[in-house]
């Protein structure tokens, strides 16, 4: 056997030291829909991840709807920097507010490949990559997962696919393998779980991997695996997803970093606990979501963290764990590093709705279709008392930082929008 060069040895050692990463996302799952957050719905596998790692109690979606949240999760930046993705892309590639409609007419509604993603950055660093589940970042092939650093893609392109026919409501079948439409018999949650387990079993063992599994459950239509409907169907959807999560986590191996989160708060079908509001709103119920992370040897078992965190922080955290530096400045921060005082922001546009929020410390300012609210989350986590008149200085200060942030995140690709 020939001598191994020092460079080859060091590269092999670096690859071996890089952790495998499994990132799992639920769709419209509220903080009150998970057992370890107090739900009666049975989620033993998600609960197990919390027992083995950290459970975040003040974790936020970057948006109260799926497309912008997924944009933030993959780019590590506020989704507003991309432009036109501040609400979910409509069935059949429809823009749902003015800038999005403008982009759609130009054939540009989606996440451009020029936006460097977690998949691209990890793949460049030698990771095997796959996205298996719901994409919802563009229907056109130029916006597909394969153009964003994922070597394999299997799942649905849009937002509300039927769990049995895989057709969108009022639209087409949207189940794809790579960039080709395919037909598969089976319950969608099971198809996603099966494909994720299969990919893990087939992968090259000498190379680290990044597997992103965005399930569609419990997003509408409410269809349990036994065709249960209503609240019973909703619970059955979550319990089947939890079962598949257990299978995927087992296949991932004990040393993998595993993150589970939801993309936004629940609809009225689910539960956001005692928090105010639902999906599409920037009150806490629309944006506060469950998140747990298992990171062996780095995060103590059974940890509970009240650190304010967002989807874009997961991007920074996973890149830091892999020893990968982003090619541009991220808005997120490494959750395993020191916490820095910061304001965090939301802005949501859909049809005539215009909703904004900023949180700094315990103060949170909300602008909801022209009505203004100020809450102190430390004393009023349910956002019941509007203090905008009682605390004018705090309200004015938050108004100022919100306007400053809106200027900072203006998207270059919207410069031609009139």
C-alpha cells in the first residue's frame, strides 16, 4: 500500500469530523401541537429529540407563511432581501401581492439560483445533499431544488397537495423526482419518509451528508392516513409524520445533528397554545413555533432554551457546525455561540394584507393592516394588553428601527417595480 499524503490525510480527517445534518420541517404545525410543548397529540419521536437535546421556547418563524420562511431557512437571511417572496406562492405559480404578481408576469417568481443556499454551501464543502418533501420556492425548473445545491429532490412543488392524489387544490399533480413529474401510489407523508430513509441507506458512507426533509403535514387538506377528517384527522396527520420522523432519525444514525421545526404557526385547525393569532398573522401565534435540536456532545440532554431565535439562525448554526463560511453576510446567528442583543423583524404581504412586527428585548411592536399594537412579552406573553399609548417612547423607538430595517432589506431585483 502506498503512502498517504499529508494533504489527503488532513482532507479525510476534516471530512470525518464534519457532522451529518438532518433538518426536518413541519408545515403549519403550532407550538401547541407537539407533546413536549404540552399537546395531547402523541409525538414521541419529536419529544425524544427534545429529551436528547435542546427545546427552544421562544423560537420564531421568519414569516407567518411557508414560502418566506423556507427562503430564510435556506439562505440564512431575511426573505425580503430576495424580493417578491413575502407570502406563499399561489397554486399554479400565482403571485399574491403586487411585487409578486409583477415577478410572475416576468417569469421570475421563485428563489433565484443566485441566492446561495444552505444546500449549495454544504455541497461545495463536500457534503452529499438531498431535499425530500415540500419545496414551495418556485414552480419553474430554474427555481428547483436541483438548482439550489441538492443532488436529489423528491416531493411536491406547491403548497396544498392532496395526500393521496398528490394534486393541488384546483390544480395539477405536483409530485416530482428531480425536475420530472412522477406518479407514486401512497400517502404523501409515507412517501416522503420512505424516500428519505432510502436515500440515507444508499448514500456514500465516507462523505458527510445534509438531508433536508420538509414534510407537508399538517397543512390542509386535512386528511389522516386512514382518511380521517377534522380534528381527529389533524391529530392523525401529525402522529403519522412523527412516526416517519422516527424512521428517518433512526436511519440518520446517533451522531447526526437533527433539527426539527415548523415553518409557521398553526391555522385554527391546530393549536398555538396560549399565544394570540394564527398563521398569516404576526402576533405570536402566527410566528412562534416549535423547534428542537439534537447535537451530540455539543448540546446537553434535556436543555430548555428561552433564547430568541429564528429560522435564519438555524442556517448559521448548521454552517458553523460544519465549519463552512457563508459567501455573504448572514442575518442569522450561531445559536451555539454567544447571544447578542438584537432586534428581529417580520413583514408579510398577501392581497390587501400588510402586516409588520419588530421585537427588541421584551418589547414588540405590531402593525396589522393599519392598526398599531405595542406589547411587553415578558409581562404579557399572550399579547392581551396594547400599551402603545402607555409607552409612547418605546413605540416610537421600535417604529424607527422597523423603518430602518425596511430600507436595509430592499431587494435589488425589485428596483424596476413601479
